[in-house]
């Protein structure tokens, strides 16, 4: 079989689109943010990607139907600003080769539809619960830094120490070296112990400003508070916490 | 070498065949059920599949002859209903890439002989010994659910939680997305601690009805009771159990 | 680079040659036996095989020269009987894919020079020190069994239980299914705890008879006794044993 | 994507160049030495190599810019002696296949620019802190030994016991067998517990003589003493040591 298979669900005409990528990862921060964008902006699915670099697995919907593990790209057309694409997925590639192949494939497809800018979202693990999570940034070109700082993104020296591992970093690295596409990585602080909407909200606040989005964050703020209450209670009881539910299922 | 090598042992003319797949897995439930079908229905071998995605291993028969690890497809022709194919094997692929490649290859071959429906069999691990195992279902298309429910298959919300991993799920996921073949996964409950014919019997009861098979389950019921007695005794003696013998060898 | 690279050191004209294969493995039994054949029969090197399926490593000779890890085939021409080939090597492939690719490649090359029979040598781990090791057999065709039994090879029911893993088994499995070459696996019992010439001697006694070889086993018997004395002493002192030296280096 | 991608930053005309290779490894000895050469000789970058055999990772510079993990080759032209190339990198390949592919690829490129001699640098782990580290050697051709001995390189019998694992060995092994390029491996003794400039200095003393380089080692000697003081103090306090900082980051 082909190592990566693309299913073009729709073929919209796009106007200088910008991509936001949020795959599962630390604290699931990136995915929660990206998923919220897709839901609240009522984005439509454009592509499904299947690959032998994903786990050999199907997920089961509530009605008993199976769904092969995939990555998907959604789109939203705007009248007065660049169109928006969002990359969502059930899983990152589980192999190093796959990380490169999938990222390179997606970038090739994005280049075809003239994507000029990429925002990848991720979590930055602090190892402890953070009251007021920061949003850390990393860029493909240093002159992108000043305007991000104005939007509240921080660039602390030496953080994250080991660089960025996985698709959030690799999409930017390959975009810079091989596709001449600019990009920014936005990392929301999180304990990393559970699916954490708090860092996701902070990232969305930044994105909302940068991309001038009409986005109501109330729902996610409510969910975040619920989780905070549960984890707070559990912390007091000194027990490990494992949430469940459809939206938070990756780490539940 | 070719990554997958097919040896066509026989080339029967098949009439709208249905496939039942039972490879080694949790409690070996799927394989026990499929193997029982092949033996009791005196099915003939059609294909042998060898592959570098299988363990680099030969098995040794009682007469000292070696046999390269393989997957095989058996067939049975019927006068008055769709012909039956059964997929059996010594092993699933041991790599993620191999899981995709093998499943995709088998589906390509099945499409060539116009298979229209696939039933994959597996175990559903409960982590404890089950008195009366349920048969859980998952489908490629939701309108397959009602008739399965009538045959006693259950679709409990949120089970199995993590989806279906391995060939039982992947064959269906690829069948749905890339081959337009319908499919059902039947999962028999099992503790998962030993090769477990009890769940296999329950699956066969369902299959017997769906496929209108003339199948005597007595032999498997006797074997199941023997195992129950042994494991019951061992549980009392509080010792780990490890059965042996040709039929149950995978987990023995 | 090519995944497997053959360097033809010499191109002898061979007469219906027979191959004996002894790569590193359990108790290093097969390799010790094969290496002794090459040395005592003063065999010449015919092929060197390099591959990315071998460890990324060079070995260092006493004079400081490096040698890339390899498998090699040696030959000896006889006037009155089939010529002899011996497969020796620094390592088996370390990956499953590599095990298949290397074995298949070697068989393709052997078929080219009309090899009609393969003997693979290996160890059979007993987990305890054996006074008088047996030689167990496995064959590609059951009518090879009787004459092997006459030469002292045993075929105990259910042994080895899990089949044969690695090149000793795979060479025969692929030879049988894809090359129509007959083969025998000879397994010398060994504790498996150290490089063990004792089982190798027993295998060579069998091979000497089957292949009608003029082979003096004295040297290996002396080495075996030395090791027995050391390991015996160590057993008494109740300490783990780790031999060293050029010949026994794989497990030392 | 291509498995290995070369970016030719500059295309200098080179005169019978010699390569020095120092990738991350034991005690980071090879990399520290090679990096010091590049800095002190003000070498210019010639090639960037990206590959799916490297970790799927970007590193972050102090200004917030990301850099895709890579290997690079730098050059320095001399009037009166062979030009110098240095191979530096963020990482070795993390897979066995990748080790072979990357080394083979680099050798192919080096052959194209007529490299006639390769020096690979590495650490030789002693497992304890060494007062006066030796420089051990290994060669592709034994007549390279005498002149190396004169420069202080030692070739102790049986050391390093297991040969040389990774790119320092493989570059030489492949150079010898497939490219007819001569080579030497220089291994500086190190405890292997931290990034260790002490062994690197000893290697550079040897290289300086062999390649007749105008190289001031003072800076590295100062850094080495600083580290010695810190590790000495820590040893006294009986605590594990983990240095940090840009230059020593690999093992920090």
C-alpha cells in the first residue's frame, strides 16, 4: 500500500490560507485548542490522511461504527482575511521515519494550496500544576518575534531546553528548510499530567488576536474550571487523576 | 525479497464469498473460533501468505518437519448461499507497518475474488474470569447494527474504550476507507489470561445464525469445560496457569 | 546504499555443493562448529556480505586494523564428493526484516551455484549444564528423518517447543517454500550460559558422518575440557562466569 | 520525502581534502574536538544534511529561532597542504539502517570531492575518571600504525574490546570496503559520565601534529580545568553531576 493515503473530502478554493496544527501531545494542549477552533468556527473537513505510520487501530463511535485512525485538515473561508485551515488528528506518527514522512507530506499538500504561514500548537510540560500558564514561542525567522511578544507570547532564554520534539517542531523545521514557509510554534504551559484546557485557552487568546478570529472561549473556560475542581479535589485526596469523556479521551 | 509472498495452493471459483478472519490475539478467542470452523467444515486451503512482517521463525511438526510462519486462507463452497472463506494464521504482523501492509494485501486479494463482507473475530479482555461472556460488536456501517443485535451481539456505549488494535480492527478500517467492503468485528469476552474457548463458542453461536452454518459446537464445549475445570482448580490452588497442546499452543 | 552488498572474493567452479551454516546464536554452538570446519579443512573465502541489517560496528584485529561486521561464505572442493560451503558471520541480522532479507539473499546466491542441501547448526538451550548433549534435528522433508536418526540425531516430540527462531530456522523455511532446496537443522544442547564447544563437538560428529569428512576433533575436545574445568570451578565458587578470548568472543 | 537531503551551502574548489569527523558520542569527546577545530580555524559551512534518520526534533536558538536537527560539513582551504573538512552534527542516526545510510551517503559525497583520508574522533569509555587520558587508534590499513604511534597514539591489544560502534567506526568500515578511502579512528579516554574536553584535547594534540595545524588549545584547556574543578567538587560531595551550557549541551 502507499505509505500515506490522502482522501480529498472537499476541494474548496482557498485564499492565501494560514494553517493551525494541533495534534495529540503533552497535556493534549495543542489538540484541545485546535479541536475547539474546528467546533466553534463550524469548520468543514477538506482532507483525511491515513497512513501506516499511525497506530494499526480503529476507534469506535457511540453508534458502533469504526473509524480508522487518521489526521484531518478542516477549512473555513473568510471574506476579509486569509482563509483558515486546521490540522487535527487521532495520533501523531509513532515512528521517527513516520514523523518526517507525514510532516513532509502535509507540507507538500499545504504548499499546493499556497499556505504561507503555519502555527503549530503544543504543550510545554512544567511537571507541576500552573496557576497562570504562559505561552512560549519559537519561530522559523527571528523577525517574527516582536509582534508575537506584543500578543503576550514569551521567549525565555533556554526554554524549552531540549528543543521541540514531534510534529509541532518538525512541521516548522521542514517548512523552513525545504518549503520556504514561515511558521510559529505556540506552547501552552501544562503540568502534563492530564488533558489540560487551561494552556489551550491561553493559546487561543493569542491566536484570536493574531488571526483576528471571532471566537467565544466561554465553553472551554467552563470545562477548564470543571477539570480544575476535580483535579484540585483529587490533589487534596492525594490520588492519581484520570479524566474521561469524548473530548478529553486521549489522556483519559 | 518481496515483502509479502502469496502461494496460491488452489484456485476455486467462488460465489460472492464472505470472509471470517481469526488471527492470534487476546485470549486467542478469534483464532480458536476460526480454527474450529476450518476443522468442522472440512475447509480446504486456498492461499498461503509468507512475509518479512511475520516473526523470523519456523514451527516444527510432530514428524520433525519445519513450517515457515504464515497466514492462510481456507474456503468452503455452498450450493445455496455465499461461499465461505476463513483467514487463519500463526501470527499477526509484529510491526505497525506490517499490520497495515498485510491487511491491505489481504484485502486486495479478497477484492479480486469479490468478497463483499468481512467478519473479524477477536477477544475483549475483561481482566477477570467471565461466567457468561458477551459478544461485543463494531461495524463499518451503522445500519449493520440492528440485525446483529437480534443475533445477540451487544454494542455497549464506550466499549471497547480504546478502539480495536491489530488486524481485527485494521481489516475493517481499511475495508471501509479503501475497498468499499462492509465488515463486522465480533469480540468475545475473555479474561485474557489463557487460551479461552468460552468466548469463541459465543462468537460461533452468533456466526452460525448470521451465516446459516451447519456447525456442531459440542467438541469445543467439551474442551471449554475441561479448561474451566483446570483453571478453576488452579485458581483455588492460587497458582498461575499455562495450558499446552496443539490447539491452544499460542498462549500455552 | 544497497541494503545488502556482496563482495565476491573468489569465483570457484563448484560441484553440487552442500552448505553448512553456523552463525552466532544460543551458546554460540553453531558458530563454533562452523568455524572449526573452516579452520581444520583450510577452507577459502568465497563471498563477503555487508548489510545495513547488521550492527553498525567494526571489529578491531590485533594489529589495529578494523573490519566491518559481515557474513562470509567459505568453500572447499573435493574430488570424490559434493563440494562444501560454510556460512560464517560476526552477527545475525538484528531486525526481523533483516533476518528475512539476508536469508533470502543468501539462498538466492546459493541457488545460483546449485546448492542442493543445507545444514544449519544451532544451540538448543536447556538452561542447565548438560553432561552428554544430544543433537536434535528438524527437516524440510520428513523422509530425511530416518537416515539422520541412524547418525544419532534425535527428534523428540514437542522439542524445541517454540520452533526455531533466527537464521538457522529461517534459511530452511525459505529454502523449502521458495527455493525447493532441502535442509536439516542440527541443534546441539547447551546450557546457553557461555560459548559452549561441547554441543558443537556433538554436531560435528554427526556432520562428519553425514558428509564423510576427514575431520580431527581433538583440538576442540581439548578446548571443551578447558572450559569445562573453568566453569566447573566457577560453579563451585558460585560466581557468574564470563570467558574471553578470540574464539569465544561472542558471548565472552 | 528523500531519506537524506543535502543542502549545498557553498561549493568551494577543494585540493585533496582530508576529513575529520566528530559527531556526538561517548563523553562527547569527538564532537568537542571537532567543534573546537571549526571555531578556532574559522571554518565555513559547506553542506547541511537533513534526514528522517535523525530525531524528529528542532533545536531553539537564543533568539527564539528553530533549527532542524542536522549534520554539517565545514571546510578550510590551505595554501601549502591538503584542505581540511570537518563533519559536525546535532545527532548521530538513531537507527541501525540510518547509521549505514547516512555514513554511506556522506562517503559518496566525500568521494565526489576526492577526499583521500578520514579521521574519525570518538570517546573510549573507561567508566572512571582518568588523570591522563590516552588516545587509542584503529586503522583501515595496518601500515598506517607506525606513524600514528610516533604521534603518541596507542594500539593496546584487545582494546576497545567490542570494536567501535556507531559512525566513528562505520565511516571507516564502509570507507575501507566500498570507497577505497583510508582512515583512522582516534579515541580519547573519558569516564563517559559527562561532556569531557580532556580527552578531546589529547586528540587535538595528535591531530595538530598529523595535519600540521596552527591550533591554539588554550581555551579548551581552560574549559577542561573548570569542568575538572566542578566535577572534583561534586565527587567530593558525592552527588551526580549534570553540566549545562551551549557547548556541552548534549550530555548536560
